C-alpha cells in the first residue's frame, strides 16, 4: 500500500509538472503579442524572477548532510549541462516561437526523447532495440505529418522554416541535458543538480544579455513583468522541481510517459487562448509522436521491472 501511494503521488506530481511546463509556449506567445518584446529580453526577465528560488534551492541542497563531495569535473559537467539545457535550449525555443505556432513548437520539442536514445546509442554505446527503432520512426513520421499540415497555414509567414530549425536545435540541446543529467543525478541528487544547473543557465543568459544589451532597458519593460513572473513561477520553477521530485519517486521512464500529455495540453491551450487552428495533420502527428514516446517508455519500464525482480 505504501509503494502504491508513493507511485500515485509521483504520478500526480509529474502530471501537474507536465501541465505547467506546457503553458510556457502560451505565455511566451501572449507576451510577444501583447508587447512586442524580443526573445532575449523576455528570457532574461523570466530567469531574473526565477533566480531567488534557485538560489534558495541551491543553499538548501548544499547543506544537506548526505551530499556527496563535488570535484572540479562534476562542477564543470553541471555547468555545461545547465548551459545546454536551460540557456541554449531556452534561447532557441523563445526565438523559434516568434515564427511558428505554439502547438508545432511543442511537437518538435517533444522529439527530445528520441534524440536521447540516439545520443545514448552513438556516444554511450547503448544498443537501439527494435522497439526503440519503431518508436523513432513513429515520432519522426508524426512530426512530418504535423509539419506538413502546419505548412498549409503558416508557411507563408516569414522565417517559418528558420523557426522550426531553432526549435529542433532546442530539442537537441535539451536532449543533451537529459542524457547527461541521467548520469550525474544519481551521484549528486535531483534537487542539487537542478538548482546548480539552473544557476549556471541563468548566469549564461545574464551574460548574453549584458554583452548584447543594456540592463537599463529592462526598466522600460516593466509593463510585461507579469509575463516574466508567470513564466518564472508557473512554467519554470514549479514544474522543474515537480518533475525532479516525481522522477525520484517513479523513475525517468514513467516521467517520459506522463509528459506525453504536454503536446496535447499545449495544442488545446493554443486553440482556446491564441486562436490557433487544430487540423487533421496536427492531430494525426500528435498521436504518432505520443505513441512513439509511450512505446519507448513502456518498453524501458518493462525492462526495469524485470531487472528489479532479479
């Protein structure tokens, strides 16, 4: 009964985290439409509001008695993964969202589980199984169908292809973060890793903004700070730690399965709040992408159960 309760709690935590993450593209789109703010400025405001929470989390996790000591190599790994996962990935994502719909953004971004499989195969010599190969084919076929359908509506917009490429780069950099974090989290713990890597990403974003802009410009954007605060709390801090907490309870494979709700949630929100159309290609593509992720997660989860029973 205790194990069932923990699993149910992990499911609810991850579900809430996934739904909150799915609001990010909607908030960004609303901020762009309401103010015309550029991607880097909005991203900087988002991380400025998030910073106090990550500093508090870093202080709390650093003072836990059970913490393993970190050497220079571990700190470098955390910094690099943070820069890939939440600096480069977020920057590509925010810029790309200026040119494509929120629904298509979420679908392209959701390729990251399949990219993680490819990274593990090529760099860590993990064999791709037949089930994983089928899952890869399903996800990329789904993206192809959704993209083709989206082109009927958005291809006339400037930089549509460029925006799609940026979101794909976002998927790649986020996959690097996921693949690398899976190897270091067991050593330092999810909360500590999340806090430290997010601080590294925040530093990268602040440096980028400081080099290319003037920080006094942020004062002129006070009218959109509500979007930055909403992005920080609802779409960054809460879901980041909820997903990390859920992962520690039910494992990364189950988290990947539950996160499949993300594209559906974003597409529905984009339709209701942004007026984005829902078309047949998008629906079919979404089903195929989610099927691919579910297939990968289910197979991996089944293998983990067999291993646990041994």
